[in-house]
């Protein structure tokens, strides 16, 4: 079985400052990990994915995440927040042994960006 | 636009009525998923199709729910005898294979009066 825990339900940052969203995972097998973003009343957009290649993964809009097996973490970062980054962010896991690719979502982190 | 399309975007209905949602996946994707998202929560898996075959159903999918993908292209999700607890955002996603990311539509928000 696999699961993810997002350690912060809300994060508030000032525009231009770094963003850190924390995620820990649990998986019986080597996981595939994703970060998705959801703007109000919209579907989910893929930011980046980790599938056992490079441990530092670069995504869209300046986001990146680092897979740390020893810490079972997959934290999302961005050096400088933009107002358009205000949204809900989901850390997601899929077992690589699950050929059906079912996704298990975290509870989400709401990001607020202040001017 | 070649993304995942869901219709309607918003459905308001009275308790006890039947509702049907439609999802058109990205054309070359053979996998299609339905998820449900309640307020303040992450999406929860409901069911999965590979082509026209429904290969897995979550225990969340009670017998009032039925999903089809008759020709392996679009899919429908029907809820019979709707209840207050069915109020949620219903999301559809498609992918091209195992380990590939799922691409989501904008969802159908169901409101039960």
C-alpha cells in the first residue's frame, strides 16, 4: 500500500520569497511521485513527476522537487513566489507495481501569496 | 484544445434524481479514470477503464453509481437516486500507459439540493 502525507495544510508566502511545500510518502515498492496544482474551480495540472531517474526533478513554472529515499520525502520548492502561484497543491503517489496507475492523493496544501 | 473535456461543468439537482456526467479523454489515451473530490480534500479514486474494460472499482462506488466507456473513447458516470453526500467535484483523467502522468479535466461540480 502507498500513501502521502502533506505536512502543511496552509502556507503563506510573500511575493518574491521562496516556497517550500513538504510531502512524506509511504510505499511498499519504489514509488512514482507527482505534484499537481489546482486553481479554483479548475482541474489538476501536473507540475512534475519522479519515476526513479534523477532525484532532483524540475517541473513547470520554476518548481522543482527532490526525492530523498532516506527521509521518504518529496518536497516541492520554488525560489521566488509569484502571485499566480496561489492555488492548492497536491502530492501524489502511484506504486510502480500498479500497472493500472491508480493515484493516491495527499490532503493538499493551500498556498497564499501576499504582495 | 486536445485536453480532457468534461460536461457539464456544474450540475444542480434535487435529492433523489438521476444525473449523468460525460468525459472525453485525450484521443490517443487508452486509460481513463474517475475521481471524486469533496471540499477541502484531495481527489479519491472511483474507477478505471483500459479501453472499454472497467478494470477496477473503488468501494466508494456504491451500487447507485455506474460508469461506462462503451467504445473505448468517451466515458459516462451515472449516479442514481442522488443523496446529499454525493455533492462533490467529479474529475476525469486519462493517460497513455503505466507510469505515465494522468491528465485531468476541469471536473463536474455536483450540487444536491
